[in-house]
């Protein structure tokens, strides 16, 4: 990744750990791929981390978005491992697979976040230079991830309802 | 045995099809949301033996679909296959009438085991 990492003491591990675990579990279980997660950081700018991105919205006790973005080559190989066959980057099936991976990561993490929240059906963006705006004004925490097929990142921009 | 796969992800339907093809004599039908699934159910003579139902889908979600099916059909086996893993969600699905529940992500073995378990329980009843 080319971003400058901003050290920040306010990253809440209770918010991050469920996503780190979800990433490892989803790729191992559904694609047979071992992944690694690195130290999270606060995203210093609203630009895209990578060019292929699955986005899930949260509502209820948790609001905001979680996105999983992949480098192009990582996306193509991880999707192939997940779907069991190579999929053309421009086909609806490719976007479908990216969306379903994002859905499983967000959904798996959700159960450990506390409260009762609903998640949206996935949206998928494929292209360069997009930004994701979030109405919750929450910081965007980036969890850099690695795989044998290349890098990707989970971006968590959610707020939990305070009781 | 006729199985209806209800999931908005075609990739997930394909994965389920591949895993469940291990069962003998399977015929599959597919729907991308609950509303489409209801249309397919209404148009299928003899109905289905088993339906695999995702929760979060556009147009009509899986829980609503299950409730609508159970208004008239208490017999067809329904398995919710979803990322929704909170206890309250599972209870909602059970109250709505699902026979079993499998949480994504799942291994092929875990999915097949849930289906076999559901079929065996129904046979024994």
C-alpha cells in the first residue's frame, strides 16, 4: 500500500478484532486461502485503497460502512479460489463474488460487535480513483491484509450506538 | 429430490449446487430473492423437498420468504444459510419455521452435514 499510516491511539480493538478474525475465517473456509492481517491504521484520506471494492452498509445499533478492497490481481485470484473457476473481471459474476466475500466478512464480524444491526446487500465498485463517503462522520480504520495472491484491505467506518 | 436455492449471490448458489450434487437424484431450481422464489414455488407442480434460503437479499429477504411459505406449507424443509449468526436472528428464523440453520462461511462438509441431518430428521419424524 502506498498510503501514509497515521498512528492513532484511539483505535478500539473491540471494533477491529472481529474483522481481523472474519477475514482469516472467510478466506480459509470458503476459498482455502490463508491470509494475514497487519496493524490497522486510520485512513488519512478518503481515496480508494485498491481498485476492486465490495461495500456493505450497517444500520441499527451499528451504522456506517465496511468495505473490502483488493488489488486487481489479488481480486482475480481470490475470486477464482472462492468461485472454483476464473471469472472475467467485467462479468456480473465477478462483482457478485466480490460482493459475497464482503458480505461474509461483514456478517461474520457483526455477531461479535454487540448490539443488533442489519447489513445491506453488497455494492461493488470496480475502477480507479473512487471515494467512499460515509454519513456517520466516523473515522475509517484500515486493516491491511495479505494473501499468497496479493494485498487487500478491510476498511471499517462504523459507529456503535452508545447506550 | 427437488431443491430450491434462494440466494442473491449466484456464486453462493453455484457453491451450494456443487456441494449438494453429492446427494443422489437432485434437481435444482434457483432464485435471486424471496419474491422470485415465491413465484417459482407457485409455478412448480409438486413443490420442492428442500429450500436453502439466504437472509439478506434485495426485494424480499429470506425471513419474510420463510414466513410466507409457512403460511400454507408446513412440510417443505427449509434451511436458512446466512451470515446472520446472532442468537436472536437464529431464534427469529426458527420461530418463522426453518428446520435448520447454517452460518456462512461454511465448509462443504458442514453444509452437507446440515442438509443430511435435516433430511434424516424429517425421515425419522
